[in-house]
């Protein structure tokens, strides 16, 4: 079970004077159960790339295989792909439209051919997974807070029981506590439901903490595709792409240069704290 | 420059028949005094009232109780609205919602044109505003092809062309990448330093407020903490209660201090912490 992109390219304004390559000859394999961070500055091609993954954009050249089948084969049902590869857009709460929370979450499964019972089970299950209590299921989405609305929107995609969940900057515009809440939620979903997560993010701190694999895209091409520690070794190249390494990693690297005996690969504040404490002989 | 005197703002919720269901206090007796040339930052969780406060500054909202003065002008008096909006400009979160023209220079000139500035002067103002935001090279480009950070700088230029005394930025960097965030913060910091424009910055990114003169922390419609960034960020635990965090290095330094290392009370940057730790070793 996997998603494979094989040498795909996509151009905007094909055949006009404004032709620009958004995705250039990208080859990518996404096996089951990974938590992937996809990073790159605005306009690097991230959003175009993820829209290929559930067939919203068709590549100009190259092939996409889902569980071994070419998704543009004439026998392949794109609707199945779209159920199994869920895409949560930026500011997904803008897409809530029903009068109650439960109706909104049911919309996906109802349209994906679930039976009434299956759809309801999936919807309740999804709301539970995102931490929306039963007291809110009949509320109007308009009455919810920003963080709650976003969780309902994610539940709407989750209710289709996807195998891969792609989220385009799911924490944009949330306060620090709201950001942590959403990210911990994704981690929980990843672990409990064994769903592959692809997290598009601008926050190096977040991908460093949550992702097992980081893909860096710039100018429509993949520059790095590796575990976080390896990717953040390329500090200078990342800077040139308008990206940064996490602040705590910057700190341990500078300390190392000044002669402190710290681990220069720390990715989270906890690791950094422990490493500095050890260096100073305190616990 | 901006003065809030016991400002309260209430949203009234009504049911389908128009009966009052409840009243939400979005602002609760806010007192705020921003001096000309200040750079202030406002922090707070989603729903704490930050944006409601910002919308009072250029009279998009009027207080239910209390008074907002923009340089002596009361925002409740409709006659003052035009001059208040000339003095205070607003930049919002989404760069794509604020640009209306198909060419950068036309977008920047939209404001002055609407208040009847003579054509020759409009072009002078546009040129100057683009210069100050570093967007001169994009003058004749379509805004569609700009990055998020560049679009926000065009939005700022559009306000500059109105020759404002104060710019209010409501989460201007929430949708930008790290490079775009830096561009925007650098631009407003420079406008504050060189032009003396008062800046009121609302943000969720703690690293962006490190350079502010004063930071206010809001919760449930009132101001809970105020002080310099150093004073505010030394209260790591209190901030967490208000659903906020501190820059990563500040958190690490705070924990090290708790563990017994003799570090300064509040560390704001990587270099500060490196220096402080170096000094510790020299003393040993």
C-alpha cells in the first residue's frame, strides 16, 4: 500500500508567455504509516504537489501510482483515491457550510457511498478522534471557536476513513496553545489509526518535533528528502531557500562552536535542555 | 496618539426571532495609552479580543461604553471618521484579500486617489511609499505574481501613501513563510525607527515582538500583562496559562535557571544565551 509519484511535471500557463514550471520531474514514494513534513517557502510548489496526490491536478508528464494502480488508467476510480487520500486545505473552517456540526461531518461519507449507518459511525468516530464532545455535535459551526471549527473541518475529511491525510498548514492563524493541540491531535491520529500524515508547514520547530521524514521543496524540485536530523545539517542551503533550522538547533550548534560539549543534533527544546544540563553536570 | 479610556465592547447574540440570547463582552474596560512613535505588540489567544481592539483604533467598531481617542478625536463621532482613517491604517492577515488593483502602483495609489489628492502628488506618494517598503522594482508588476511577504509590503505601501501617523497590523504574518515574516517585520521596524510611525502589531509569533517597546497580553477581553518584552517573557508559566508560549531559547534559559544555573532573568535571543553560558564557564 503506497503512493508513488514517478517523474511528474506540471506547468502553469502552459503554452503562453507566462509558462512556469510549478513541479519539475518529481519522484517520490510514500509508504504506509509515515509522518512526513513537507516544507518550502511560499510559491515553492508545495500546494501544487499535494494536489497531484489525490488527482486534483493531472501532471503534464509522469505517472502516479496508488497501491500499484496508475490513477489515470481508464479503469481506475478517482473517487476511491479521493476517499483514501484526504486533503485538508488551508483554513479548512472556511469550507464548513452545514447548519450543524454532525451534518457537516456526514457530508463526506454520505457522498462517498457509505451506507447511512456506516456514515454515522464514521462521523461520530471522527469527531471523537478530534476531541469534539457530544455536547457540540448539534451546535451550529458558527458558534464554535476558531480551533474547534478547524477540528470539525479535519473530522469531515477523517470521516471518509482515509489511508493518507494531507494537511496544508493546519496551524496557520492559531494561537500557540491551539497549534500544539492540532499537532498533538495529528500525532494521536497517526499512532492510533495508523494513517500516513503529510504535514505542509512553515514552522521548522513543528516539523522537527513531529515528522519522521522531511521533504524540502524549492522551485518545484525536491532538494532534501531524509530524516529531520540529516535535513537540518544543511543549514546554509536551507537559509538560501528562505527556510530556517529550529531555534534550539541553532543554539546547540553555536554552543558547540564555542567549545561546549553539547549534542549538535538536538531538534526539540527538551533534547536541547537535557544536553545543556548534561554539559553543565546538572539534572 | 491612541488612547482607550475604559473601553467596553459587547456583541449581542440574538435568536431567530430577534430576542436577545446573550451578551458577549469582547472588550472589558480596556485602558490603553500609546504614545506617538511607539512600537507596541499585542499578544493573546484566539478569541481574546485582540482584533476587536484593533478595529476600534480606526473606528471600524465603536465602543459600547468608554471612549477611544485618536489624537483627541473621539471615534464615536462620525464626523471624525475620515480624518481618523487617514491617520491610522490597517493591515490584515490575508494578503490576497487586501489587494484590489491589477498593477502594484495603482493599488498603492488607491487610497490617496479616494481622498482627492491631486494626481501629481499621488504619483509622488506612490513612489515614496514603494521606496520605503523596498517594492519599487515591482511597481508595474501584477500583484498576482508576488509572494505573500511582498503582497503584505504592497498593503503597507498603500497605507503609507495615505501618510498615516499609525499603522495597525492584525496578524500580518500568519499566512507567510519564515522569509516573508522577516520581510514584513523588518519593514515595519524600519518605518517605526526612521519615519517615527506608531506601530501596533498583533501576532501569535513570539519571536516577532522581541523588538517592541512594549507588549500587552490580552485574555477574555482585558489586558492581563503589560511591560517590555523582557518583563513579559520572564513570566513563562503565566503566559502558558494565557495559551501563549515564549521563544524556544527563552524557555530553555528559564528551565536552566530553575535548575540552578546563574543566568539573567530573561533571555530573548540565541546569541544572548550563548554569551550568558560562556560567562558562566569563565567564572568557574
